[in-house]
């Protein structure tokens, strides 16, 4: 991953998070917005979230958690939906045709594993937060791979995975930026 991609993701993340930070409200209920993505085409849907209902990850489409609009300042990405290893996930790959370097990341939904089930990939499992929502992250110190898991419920989570390049770059920093884009689209915690 080049420093150009890291810088673009950091700038995009800062721009996207600024309105969230300045407009936080902890008691407001309403709608969870999601962007529909079909090979990164945009459409908008709204899902009503009841604050008394137990959050459910079963209705979350991982490809709807990051939109082309979210990534517009970074580059053009193609998406691919996949299933396996106990999760449904979507992979975003930056195209070489548009001047990109092939950078990719994934966002997965685990319906039956909470953040307490995250396995250490080499550098320990560290508790953290994403927009005040409980999360944990683990990084492989050799490869630089990073996985950040965000709580949906006690028994479900969203995984953001960014592959490193032999320990170079800041894959966990990028995972935090991406998770910051994803978190507002998740059901509210009880």
C-alpha cells in the first residue's frame, strides 16, 4: 500500500468524520441510513430501527455499508460479495485502470460471533471504540494485516479487514477510518 493511498484514506476519513463529530447526539433515535451498492452504483434506502428491539445483523448487507460516494475522494473501487468462514462479506478493490494501485479491503458481517470471539492474529486483541461503539482490533506485526471488529450485539459484529504490505503502512489506521464510515449504518445498540 503506498503512502498516497494512506494519505487519501486519511483525508477522506477526516472529511467524513468531521460532521459526525460536530453533530453528535447520544439520545436521538431515528433512521439508520444505508447506501445500496451494485458494483458501486448509488441508490438510497432507509431502514427504521426500533430502540427497544434487539439489534440484528441478519438483515445487514455488507456491500451496502460503504458506498462509492464514501470512497470518491480516494479512488474508484469494484465490489464483490462473498460468503465463507462464518461470515458474509464484501471486498472493495481499487482498479488499476483508474490509476489505482490495487488497494483492497473487506467488510464482513458475523451473525453468530461477538467482538469477544475475535482471535489474536499476532499482536494481541485490543479494546477500542468506533464512534463510541465498542470494538476490538488485532494486527499481525509481520504482515501488517489488521482486523477491526465493531459490536452489533453481544453475539454479532462487523469485521473491517485491511491487508498490510509486509508491515509497512498503517492498515489499522485505515481500518479505523473505514469502520468510522460503516458504524453510522449499523443498528443502534440497546
